[in-house]
C-alpha cells in the first residue's frame, strides 16, 4: 500500500526483546490492549484437523508456561516476526485454502520449528485474526470526505480489489466483532461516512454498510466464477478452428430461434451482448454499484425525513493529521 492510500498498521512488536504472543495492540491514545473479542471459530473440521488443533493447543500451553518463567525463544528462531508468519499464512491460504493453515504448515514454510511460532502467535485462532486484520489494512476505509456516495464507492472498490486478491477471506470477513487495530479503524471510519446525511438511526446505517458489503462479496464471487469459466472455455476452444467455433455458435443460436419458446434469449443473442465479457467486467461492476448507491440514496432521504427515536450518534472528533498512525 502506498503512502497516499494510508499506512498499514504493523502487527509486529517486542517487549523486552522477546515478541509477545498476546502483546497489546493499542492506539496512540491508549496503552492498554483494546478489548478485542476473540473466540473459537465454528466451522467444519476433519478428524485429522481436530487432532492437529488439539496438538497445537498442547504446544501453545507448553510455550506459555516457559514464557511465564521468563524463557526466550530458541536462538535460531529469534529472527522470526509476526509479519513473516502472517504473510506466510496468507500465501498458504491463497494457494491451498484456509483449511490448509496450521502452525506446523506455516513453520514448514518459514523453515522454523513448529513450537517456535507460539512465541509470536498464541494459536491458530489468533493467527487467523492477524491475517484478517492484514486484509482490513489492505481495504483501508477512506477518511470521510463529506460526500458519502463517493466514499462508499471507494470503500466498495477497495474491498472488491482486496477480496479478489484474497478470495479465501470471504469465508471470514465481517463475520465477528472487530479483532484487530485495522479492523477497529475501518469500522470507526465506516460509521463516520454518513455523518453529513442527517441520519442518526444506526439500524439504517448498518443496513447501508451491510448492503454494500453483501453486494461486493457477491460480485467478487460472481467474477471468480467468470474467471474459472473463461479459463475452461479457453482450454476447450484452443483445440477448435474458427470455422468450428462459428458453427457451434450458429447451432446454439438456431436452436433457440427455431424453438419459438425463448424470444428474450434469442434477442439477447442477436444483440451481441455477452453478459460475461471480461472486457466489460469493470463497467458492469460500476453499473451495479451505482444501482446499489441509487437505492441507498433514496432510503437515506426517506430516513432523514422520518427519523425514529434512536441512540444519538457521537459527534465526530477533530480530524487527525494525515501522518497519524494507529499502532
């Protein structure tokens, strides 16, 4: 991420020369650790994965007991960092899916001992939280500009770009309370994007954000399907001549036209519009996003006129300087 888009919050940290698995990730204003809500994710696990996690929990307990006695990581593993561990885990998730993530698997990627990772990350659950917080850093919700529509559009495009790079993250994003500094920052900024609309109903505001996020997730999943189909289509067509391709298209069109049962599909084919054309993917996303934002604008206008009693929103604090960094 470049300097203009904002700085990525770092997840590394050392206390007394030893990286801490449960170190505080506070903000500039607060030294104590924010109350991030951590709990075990519930998803299907194979019996082998369950045994692996039980083993990891025993190792984690062993390392934490050593830390409590003031011990340090093995000398050969003191060069590790949380950033390295998180980056390796994200690479594994991208290549093999999130189910492939385990402390032993990540240690193998880093040529480190499996036990050594627990000096830096307390558990697989914490590792997933750190991975998702890195995803949130890439999304980088914009500072409010006073134009909610433009701000939500930037948020939608950044979320789409990030999830397209990290399709595995769709399973986890937004599924639990904020669990890291980037996650918290993004939520706070999201809640401030509608400050200028005059809408104070948090049900409406959360409905707006969930509508945008749900649309983007659906669009990313749809685009991933298109890319898979495009690769398969290219594989099949690579063995066909132009004449064979044209004959196949003609056969397809003729069947629909002669059936007299599908006039709308026939006219669609005659129009030459390809709904999955990769060259129109950006245009199609923007058109759909504009439709979503048009609907949101209408609902915000209605909500501003018929505002129900709701908890009052906090006034927005003075905007921080551009070089402020959440740590």
